[in-house]
C-alpha cells in the first residue's frame, strides 16, 4: 500500500518557513521520497503500518497550513501516468570543416 502526503504550508514568516522545512525533513526521516516539492510518497507493508504513520504525521503537522494523505494500492500506483515537461533540443548545427593549406 502506498501513502501520498500532500501539503500546502505557509512560508510568509521566518517561523513558517522553519516549520515547513522541519515537516519536510520529518517526512524524509520517515522514509518518504519527494515526488514534487509538496508531494511525498512512501510504500507501506499494510494498513497497520499506514495507520501508525498517519499518527506520527498527525503529531508533526505544523500549526498552520493544510496536509492531506491519500492511500492507494500497488496496482493503482502502477497505473500512474508521469509526464515531464522537456524541451526538445535541436541537434547542433554541423560545422563545415576547414582545410588548412
């Protein structure tokens, strides 16, 4: 079973930024991997492990902001479509070779 933690935390004040950074670091310490800047993923062995992690996340949520947790199966994870914006690089112009006389 997979867990996706999505959050929107304020970063207006210095203490807000510190709380947001601490929360991100907490997620990394818990074994989550960053999918996007405010989206973190982690695989869990089953529902009991998910519930335990939700409890730890709940106790570490900053006072301000919004945190959402979505759980889904491995099969559902496999259907995820990932798109990345990539600019297609044009092949370099061929330079004519000069003959040295």
